[in-house]
């Protein structure tokens, strides 16, 4: 009878510990003594002795108002989003993990005064996925898609017109432009193929925050 009672107590304790480490968010600075991270050596992230499932966060300040990073774990392995923030509290890097392995990464760069400049996507260490570029006024000026480090798919450019209207659209395949590009005036009307855009309009868009 005593053995059965002892077994039940151990079972209850194990379930309690497991549930207490699942689906929650912990602050790495507040709970550091309970965290064991052996992921670099092929192990797992443990919390109070059990593989951790949930979010772990780290703040820059003592008031806990600005995140430095946030990680998501499942059964002790990175699984889901790993977000890194810059000193201004803006998202700088967003990495997606699956069962401890990096799957995709998105990097953000900003102008010195805080507006978004570029958004780049990576997979397996190569540029892969959407690429967006913004001018100093926060206006989207270029949108492309990468595949295995090369342009692939449709691209759109907006920097020729000060009003942000689409100015050019075309397609790439394996890094080579294919087909015929389309050109648009500032009112969205399609131009004749390869019609020259006036230097005056181009210079004006550059002055107002085009490519730098």
C-alpha cells in the first residue's frame, strides 16, 4: 500500500512539474537559476529539470518595458519564432525554427532616425523570399523576390514617381530578366515598352528620398 501511495505521489509530482513548464512565458533574468540550456551541445532547454515548452524573454531594462529578444521552445528545442530587437525596440531579426533547426530568417534594417529601410528574407543561408526597400520618407520603392540567392519571380519598382505610384514591373527567372517589362506613368497608366522616363521626374524622386 505504501509503495502504491509513493508511486502516486511521484506521478503527481512529475505531472505537476511538466505542466508548470508548458505553454508559459518566463523571464530569463528572473528565472535564471531554474534554466539549463544545453542546446549548443545537442541537448535541450530545461526549466526546473524538465524540457521546456513556451516562451523565454529577455529585457533590456529593469522595468521590463523593452525586449532584447524572445524565443519559443517546444519540448526543449527552439520551435517557432525567435525575435531580436534593436536598441530602439524595433524588430531587427525574426528567425523561424523547426525542431531546433533554423528554417527561415527575416532581417530588418532601419535609417538612423528609425524608419524601415530594408526587409530581407533568407533560407539555408541564402537570400530567399521577399525583399522590400523603402526610401527615407518611408515609401516603398522596390519589391522583389529571391530564390537561392538570385532574383526570381515578379519585381516592382516605385522610385521614379514622387507620388509612390508603380513605375516598373517585370519578371526574373534564375537571376535573368525574362519577358517584357511594363512601365507606368505617375497616374498608373501603362507606357509604351521602354519609353524613356524624364530625367526631371527621376531627379525629383531622388531628392525626396529615393535610393541612397
